[in-house]
């Protein structure tokens, strides 16, 4: 039998299962509603590991994840690296309280990441230490002896490693409890809150660098999101659409799966071009996007919009322009990048893997119809009047109605 704070599980249930320890961050600070966040996280992990069988148990602010051994190691690592709520995770092996077994378990665990893998190849100067905890004092070796002897085992088996007890690159943990748990230093997860615990929004996803980062940041706060892309075929190419599909696929695991709604905006763009002043084209287009986004959001039960706008980045993102586009939305518009500069946004884009896709050179519909001298400090009242004067509502409704919805998997690409 293994005991967890509120569950007792049969040894037989865990036979043929691999074990991972998951560290939880902000979730463990939650009060009475902690169970709600934990349940979301458990479901999100189990869903991504499906069809492989898995279950999670909680103890001392950690999750113990058991995964059927037919699930490839890389799939578990990919899953945990892209699931919000996971701060870090370690591969763990469990053995009986027998010294020879402990030693052979240690020899096994150091064949797993992060002891192996890419980082181990450049491991000439990598350091480690062993940290032992012995809550069962009847175990014949004390913590210090365990650390010293297991340290020797590791050094004998990975010749490039050196010991550093103050600032090691890797830590090998040994916990002697009802069994002996041997686990590696944690691989980082993305932190944040489990996707879905903060409701649902609609992110306006262009092919640019900013909006995928905006989606990532809101997902990190637990917001489930659908994605919306406006394209202007044939003015924008199929390649531009493919690029957005590829971005959505990179975001898929972080978002726990999503739906990409694709709106053909050509009719609206041409109407704007013929029925508004040139310097107003971008603003009118932004206003139309807000209107259509509101329609799609309503239809898909999304309570907020998310955009990748940052204050002052371009003419349509001055304070005055943002006030105008805001006024065109009935639901709140969240702009998680509002106070970030481009370098910071790019750093996140690189880290989450969207940057390489975003910089592919296919034009966005905004760029193709953008005026040479756009209005920079528009007045809400006069722009609202210009928008009304265009009488574009029917076209926008048609755009929303004809949107194509593409399911995007939560499995990493
Ligand atoms: P990005 O790098 O995200 O494209 P940007 O700096 O190019 O941003 P804009 O083109 O003004 O800025 O777009 C601002 C925001 O409007 C984008 O971050 C995105 O949320 C939304 N947006 C722009 N174009 C589109 C589009 N074609 N489809 C969906 N959303 C769009
Ligand atoms: Mg853009």
C-alpha cells in the first residue's frame, strides 16, 4: 500500500506505471477554492496524455503523476512543459528500503533527463549534489551517509560530472519514507494557473509576433481561448493563412487545444477603402475587426477579447486610437502586452516557439490596405461618426456568419 494524505492506493494500481513529481506554484497558495484549480490541472494533464492511462495524487503541495509505461517519456515531458499550473517536474523512481536496490535505482534514474539529453552533451563543467531526507529513522544509513555514498555512485557512472554542494546544476533527491523515492532535479514547467480556470476569451491572432505572445500570457492566467484570424484572400495569400494555422498549432498545447476561426475580410476591406477617408482606413478596419470579433465571441461563449496591442507601437495603438477601438467593443478587450516593449515580447516569442513562424514574410491584411499617413490621434466621436456613415453592418454580419472554424489540437507539433 502507498499512503497519500487523503488516498490510499494499491501497489498493484501503480505497477507498470511511470512516476513524476510535479511542483505546484501559485495553486498551492489558494485557499478554499484550491480544489477547483487542482481539479482543472489534473484534467488538463490527463487529457493531454490520453489515450495513455494516467492518474494524479496530491501530497504536501505536490502532485504525484502516474503514467502508463506505454506512454513515451518525451510525450510526458512535452505535456508538462506546456501545461500551465506546473512549476516544475521530476522523473521519480520508487524502490524498497534496501541499499542495493537504492543504488541500482540511482543508476537507472541518471539515464533520464535532465541528467541526460542535450544539456548533458555539453556537460564538461556540469555539477551536481545529492540531497537525502530520511523520515524513516530505522533506515540503516543517515542522510549524510546516503548523500556521500550515492554521490560516489553518480561520479562513477557519469564521469564528466563534478560535485558542487553550494550551487549545483543538478540535484539528485533521495527520500526515505514508506518506500525510497529517487528523483531528478526539476525540469521547468510554464507556471501560472491551469487553462480554463479563468473562463473563456477570444484572441485576435494575426501572423505577427505580438498576438501569439498575448495569447500565451492570458493562457498563463488560466484563460481558455479561441483564436480569430482575419484574412483578405486573394490580397493575402494562402501562405499567410497557413502561417496563422502554424502559429495556432504551436500555441495549441499551451491553450489546451483551441478553435481557429477564420474570417474572410476582403469584402469589408474593399468597402472601407471605397467608403472612408484614406487616413482613416486602419482605424475603420480595427473598428470592423472589433465588431466581428464581438459577434464571434458571443457565438462561442467568449467573455473577453485579447489582442497583442502595446501602447504606442504603431499609429493604431496610440492611446487615442486604443480608446476608439475599445469603444467599438461591447465586451472587455484585454491587452496583456500593453506595457511591454518589442524586445521583451520577442524574448517570450522565442521561448514559446512562435517567433520563427511569426517572422515568415507573408503580409497581414492590415499592412496591405494601410494608408501612408494614418490618423495618429483620432477623436472617438468623429471616428464613430465615420464608422456609422460607412453603413457596413450587413457586410460584417456576413463575414462573421461565413467564418470557418478549424479545430487545433492540444498535442504539441
Ligand atoms: P502582431 O505582431 O500581433 O501582428 P502588430 O504590431 O502587427 O501586432 P497590428 O497589426 O496593429 O499590430 O495589430 C494589433 C493587434 O490586432 C494584433 O496583435 C492582433 O491581436 C490583432 N490583429 C491584427 N491583424 C489581425 C488579423 N489579420 N487577424 C486577427 N487579428 C489581428
Ligand atoms: Mg499584425
